[in-house]
C-alpha cells in the first residue's frame, strides 16, 4: 500500500512538472520581453496538451492578416467533458426554460487595443494560475479566455518596439522606444478601433467574436485595457452616466467585485481608483455590450499602454514596468474568477431575471425607408440575434423620430417591426431608443447611436407589442 501511495504521488508530481509556466515555456520571465502572437498560441496549445481534460481551444476566426483568433475554455475535467451540455443548459436558463445553473461562466478578453500590450502577457499567466494554484476556483466556474482580440494590431506594436528598443530597456520617456508612430498598434489592419465595434460589427474580428459570444452569453465579461502611464489602476464600479437599462444587481455586483480587487491591491500597497472616468453608457464597448446582454460587464485599465514599453518613468519618477503591469492584470483577473466561484447561483438567477425583465412594458419600433438601408439593418439585427417582422396593415400611434411628436400612421408590409417583447428585448431598446438619458453631463465618449438615425430610416415608437408577418427581404 505504501508503494502504491508513493507511485501515485510520483505520478501526480510528474504530471504537474509537465505543465510549464509561461516563463519556463517561453524561455524568459514574463515582463522581460513582449511575446509574439504565435508564441502565445503555442503556450495555450501546450496547456491544452498537458491538461487535455481541463483545457479546450477553439479557433473562431482569422484576422485580415490571417492570424488566428482563438479562445481557451478552462474548467474541471467534469465541466470540460460536458461543455456543450453546459452551454445549452445555460442558454435555456437565460430563456426561462430551467433554473439549474451548473457553473458560473466568466469570459476574459485581452488586447482589444493592440498596443495595450500587457493584456496578452497577463492572459498566459492567468491561465497558468487557474490550472495550478487557483484550480479550486474552477470547481463550479467555466473560464473563457480570449488572449488577444486584436493580434494584427498587437503584432504591429511588438514588431515596431523590437526594432527600436535599446539593448537594455530605457525608462527615460524621451527615448525613441516610447514614441510609437502612426499607424499605431491600437487599431486593427483597417485602422479601426475594435473596442467601439461590438454593436456595429464592421470588422471581421468583431463579426467572428460576436457569433461566438452569443453562443455563450457569460455571467461576467471583462475587457482588459491600458491607459496613460501616470494613471493608477482602474477597476469597477463604473462612473456615471450609467445607462438606465443597467440593473441594480449589475451595479451592486460591480461594487462587490471592486471591493474584492481592492482587498488584494491594498495588501500590496498598489494604487487604484474606481468610478471617475469610465462610464457605462455607449453600448458598443467591451464592457457595455455584454452588460446589455445580461452580464456583469467591466473594463479594467492598467497604467502603461503603447508609450510604456518594457519600462518607463511616470511623472513622479517611478518606474512603470511591464512586470508590474502584468501582476496587476493577473490579480484582477483571478479576483474576478474568485467572485464568480463564490456567487454562482446569485449570478445565474440575476442573469435570468435580466432577460425576463426585457419582455416587460413591451414597445415596438416601426421602421420604413430605402430597401437597401432596411436590408443593412436586418443584417445587423441578425448578428445580434434580435428578431423582427413585417408589419400587418393597421393604423398606429407613436412617437415620430423625425418630428419628436406623437403621430398616427398607416403601416403595412413595407414597414419593419422590432418589438422589445423578445429575448434580446433590452438590447433592442438600448439600440433603438431615440435618445439616451444622461445622469451626468460629463461622459467618456459617444452619447448618440440610435439605429433609425444611423441607418437613415423613418421610425415610430409605439408603446405596445405589435405582431407582424415573417420578414421578406423585398421590402421597398
């Protein structure tokens, strides 16, 4: 029996030894260099090979420069073995067809802005920690990691930095390695900011990601970013204005998450702030779009960005190192998974309630205009899984978008109906409402996006659910 026990211990030890940390696998400590995209994918392939029962990789698309877009699913052997069943059960629960929550689902998205390059480095270390020292948190949690949303932009930045860097990293902000030229790594191949494309989905990366995202609709989604080198770390809760369709639970859980992060940051005397800058209004960000799809959606911002390189002095003369930046993002990522692990049932129940509430106080958007504009709009709605129909002949009264008055209109088959009485009703309301309600005049970015205006369509907002006929593309 003693020999058997020793064999089991030896077997487990060998298994752990085969799983390499990012530093062991890459041959350098994270933070000593930027990791190329193909090396990042190779590391996740290593995790999937050595922990095949716990890690599954899925390629979900390619960039314009033919780099692979990939997510990694991390969980227990039992969770991974039932991955499809868990996904199906989760979506059924969101639609009110059951109340069984097998696991909490956390989606961590890194490097949507390619020159905010710490994120992808942190993704590798976060995955390693979840499979080793923090493996207990996977007992009832499925973690989906997208290590690099924008690999074309990131490779552009990393390639430039490697060409101009000093032999020894130069922290002086006046050094050439801290002045990234145009076109920077922030954007994708077509110089488009992918963090503002979640709704519009104009880019190939966004279309591919949204298709996969809608197959999961996680309980929590985090978008990892960087900001100016002089800023301390930012995490939730968000600043005002917060859109009125953000539920009280979503607000409260952001606060709970922030307190958990603060616990770890305080223990290491790391500086941070909450609120102040990053609001939750415009629906096309990586924090707001998931929020309007029932998740706790958040952005985390580390001081650094394309200016920082491997190390830079901030205005106080303190070095901001890539190693420290990695530690901060790893800490909030792991803290997020911990909170999901501790609150599985609460997250599931409130996500279900969010979608249930979308069918309350139904209203219908009645649209007409050029056939080509209508067709483009329906293609967008299809990507967001928002349903629509052709109107039946009727007289209806509602708010007219063009005159901002109540108007009575005869409608028929040439009118498109989008009712909020559907699974994605809240998202439809956010996208189609004529104006957003602002609780604060100071906003981070965009404040106007209503789809009828964006697509140059006539629109009527009717305060009831209108039923229609199956849509026909021949609307004129």
